[in-house]
């Protein structure tokens, strides 16, 4: 019986080659696209899932509130004393870890020197609490002693090649020798912590012993491990009393409030509500959007299959009638047609897996993220994807099977083949769904593109063009303070360098140095502000507009206690105008400062972020970056000259530079990749929908061949025939547009809410996709309709 079913199934597939090809192609592309997207979605959702105690590990951020009780911000950092004190007070805590990002360091071994960015001071318990396996070394003792360091495999190879580094020493910032006590396997890509070196926190304690007891130094990530069976919510309810015990007096005196939050480990990567993260956070909203696209694409593919299968049902009506007359039961017929459907889906599924494998490199390039292929070896992922495909396979197969098996043998053998309303409304509904989804995706693509263009073309409020930024030397001696001014003077002698300035941040970088600021005499109006340390040439070098007052100047000895605010800071602190703020006294970290100028608001970060209140402090001692305005002519020679001067003035430091416009635009890279991915898969969805429309148009044209011949004999023109065959489809697509536009407006309006500066949703963003999809549908239907309209009516009428 099975062999007979398979024989008949293959005969039908080969007999209707066009329909079989359309079905298999649509299903293959839909399933492959779904597999690729879901691979990415599952990867993003899998962050930190490899840790053995993942369900018991929590990070402890700190939430800050303004004097009026409104939330100000949530800081991923916490004070260094928090972890030890929590363990001391709560027996529910099995262990804790403190991490301190070092903001970069110069590491050297013999003649090999690099500046490392991904380097942390780490608690001795780090390798016990987290599941980062050591290839060499003892996890319990590797970070216990001062002046010890653990490297990843890639970092070990970079410095030591094929040597065994354990027991050898590397140098930190040219000052401190660190003994290598362990080698870690390279950090998994789905870890929210990405690092290359871990230096023992005991090393830091040698120079920061008292500061590690501070409640005011928010520069540590604190993680706790709860004991088994501890209820996390019940434990979290005890934290307000803990904060009152240790910080209550200070909060009342300074008129602020802070609270501890328990953040589950696996919530960190996709939580963008928390500030001052070291690693780039994922975009939960983008992931959900892509998951919806994946669902749309595969459903559109299955809808195509159902549509074409039920449309072809009339051609197999006599076959059903004859089978029933000679004794076939409905159960047997359902089995036959189910087997054909499963066979079609099975061919498409195998092809889809192969296509997804081939397309993975392109997809990863599109996303800008290298998802390891080993993810396909993940049993839960494979079972989930297989379950989804099997479910869709049977859902899409059951309806055609039941329709085909339901024909009455007497009626169909008399020639009364059902061509009426049975199944027509379903087919029409499915076509409407397909194109409603397609129009929604096109609108989404246009809105994402327009938002990206808006952000790139918006005036930043400062000039980042032709700006070469050097990283300040990490290895510094006692002459650095005066040496950097000599360095600046030497650079400005080069006619290709128009200006030079020092600062501790550059545009495009999050300002993590924050603190409380208030007007003198107004303790109850204290708020959190960003502190930007600059030299006196920074504001003119970046062409920032001073709207009131003046710039810092060495002509004023009092400018050592002066500050410049941006307009948002002026408004936040309570001045009604920029001019009113000039010469006013404010309290910055308990020190009196005089406001000497106000600059126009500018975009320190991308337009996703609001303008933040910034206090510019004219302090010449803090320098993490040297910003140089350079001429575009003879650029390579200019850079060579800068490097020579740098290496002469600051020996032992690697020369590192970047162009600020590229650095600033990196903030839009994730949005741009999301837009490209969205557009690509939206195009796939439209292509699959048009495949189905092509198939339906082909079938409809075939069914109406004689009608077309009669109409032509009676005088119908080619345009009349085209309109006859197209109008039903166009009516359905118009209905799809009417449904899609309000849905797309709601969805994209919600997406734009995540941007502080965003476009307005213009009418043409909704009209253009509708016109585009109608045009595509007309071309698709007309390709088949034109053949029928131009055919010789004599040939059409000759066949019985």
C-alpha cells in the first residue's frame, strides 16, 4: 500500500512540474529563512546559559531616584564594599564576585606589546562562581594571590606563541609584573562578559585597599550566587532594609535615594534599561521583530502550499471519484494525499537545511555577528526547529487532504466538478494574509531606512569630520603632565594639523563619569550629571557653539574652579535661560564651581539617546584622548609624522588612532544591520507571496482558457482580458493594504519610541508600499494573463 502511495505521489509531482517547483521553491526558501532567523534569535536568547549555576547567579545593579521620587537611572556598577557586606549580612548568599574594568592597559612580554581593552580585575572566586573552564591552572587558586593573571587561549598565543605561559611573567603598564597562573578556553560568544585577561583583585587591593571599602565608588560589577532553594524574590525583599542600614543616613543627608536590584544572569544581555555596561547589549525588540518576520515567511510559504493545493483540487476530482467507486475509503484517500503533502514538505525541509547551511556565512555578515555553527548541534534547538517544521508540515497538509477526499463520486463523474465557492473564501483569505504581511514588512523596511538616514544626516551640534583621535599613552612617568603639552606644541608645528586638544572622552562614547550637582543652597534639587574633562581648546576644536558666556581661558586664574554646562544641564539644574546661569555658583561633588559658559546641546552619542546634562570641567590633568583636526591631503605622511613624534615623546606605548566620524557612526552599525536584515527577509517574503500568486494566476488562466477564447471571438481586446483575469487578485491586494497599513503604523510607531530623536510617520511611507505591492502583483499576474490573452482563440476552443 505504501509503495503504491509513493508511486502515485511521485507521478503527481512529475506530472505537475510547475506547481511542484513553485511549492518546493516557496517552502524551501521560507523554511531556510525561518531556520536562519531562529538560529540567531535562539543564539541571542541563549546568552550565559552555559553557566552551571545560571539560575542562582544574579548581578546587583543600583537604581537611583531623584529628590521627587522619580527614577533617575539604573547603574550596572556598584560600590566595591557591596559584595562582601551582602555575604556578611545574608546567609542565603553562597558566594560573590567583584569585577572592575581597567579601561585598557598596555601588556608586554619580551618584545611583544599590545594595548588590551578587555581586561578586568577579578575576585578570587570568579572561576568558581562562573563556568569558564580552565585549560591549565587551578580555578580555586589562580586568582588568589596578588600580581597574578589568567589569560584566554587566544591571548596566550598572541604573547607566547606555542610556549606554555603558565609560571611566566607579563608586564602591566610597564610597572607591574604579573605571573600567569592559568589559561582559559576562549570565552563563548554567547557570554555577556567578554575578556582576554583577568588580573587578581588582590593586585588592585595593594594600591586601593581603603577605596575597596568605599560605598561611593560606583565602578564594580557585583555578582552573587544564592544557595540552592533560596527564593530570589523573598531575598530581594530584604534589600531595602539592607540599604537603609548602610546608606540610609547618607541618602537623607544628600537628599537622594538608591535601591539594589537583583538582575538574573540571563537577563543581562537583552536588558537595555541599565546604564554603564562595558559590553554591547543586544536589542530585544529587534530580536522579536526578526522572530515575527521568520514566522511570517514560513507561514506565507505554507499558505502558498495550501492555496495551490486546494486550487488544484478540481483537476483531481475525477481521480477521487473513480477511486471511491472502486472501493477506496476516505481514510485511504486522506492517507494518500497526506503522504503527497508530507513528501513535498520533506523535500523542501531537506533542501531548506542545506540552503540555510550554505547561506549562513552571508547571513552572519548581514547581522555582523559570527554565530558558531556548533549551535546546530544543540539538541534543544534542533528538536524545537524540527518540531516547528513537522507541525507546519502537517497543518499545511491536512486541509488539502480533507478537501480532496471530500468530493462526491456521483457528482464528479457526471462532470459536475466543483468550481464554486468551496475553498474559494479560504484561498482569498490566505492571499489577503500573504500580502497584508508583505505590505507590513515593506512599510517596516522603509521606516527603518528613513530613521537610519535621519540619524546619519542630523546635525550633531559639533564637527567630527577630519578628526584623528589618538589614544593617550597608558604607560606614564612623572614627566607626562608637562610632556603632553610639549607633544601638543610639536604637533601644531605640522601645517597639516589645524588644532589639537585633550579630553577624557570623545563624541560617540558614553560618559561614565557621573555625579551629583546642585545649585548652591538648594540641597533638595540635587541630580545626576555627566562630567566631561577637557582642555581649554576642546570646545573651539570641535566647533561647538557657545550660546552664553565664554570658553575656558588661561587668562583667568579662577577658571581652575570654572565649569561650562550644556543647555540640558542648565534646564535640569533650574535656570530659566542660559544667560541666567552665567557666573552662578553650583556644587559639583561637594565643590563650589562657577559657570562661565553654556554650549548648545549636541549629540554625544547616537540619536537613540536623549541629550544628557553635561558639565565640562577645564582640568588639564585628565587625558585619555588626543583629538587632532587634520588636513585630508597627504594624510598617510601626516599620520607617519604624528606616530614618530608620539613614539619619541612616549616610548613603550603602542601608537593607536582612529577617525572620529567612523567611530561615531559605529553606534548606528547595529541599527543598519537590523535594517538590512529586515529588508532582505521582507524581500524574501514578497518573493514567496508572488510565487504563490504566480501559481494561482497560472491555474486560474488555465481554468478559464475556453472562456477567454469565447470572449476574444466576441470581440474582447487584450486589455479587457488582462483586466478580467487581474481584477479579482487586485481586489484582494487592496483589501490586504487596508488591513496592513493600520497594523504597520502601530508596530512602527512603537519601534520608533525607542529613539529619542526620530522621524515622523509620513503618509507616503504607507502609500508607497501599497503601490509597490500592487505593481508587483500586476506584473506577476500579467505574465500569465498575457499569454492567455494573446493565444489563438481557435486553439483554445478546439480542445475538449
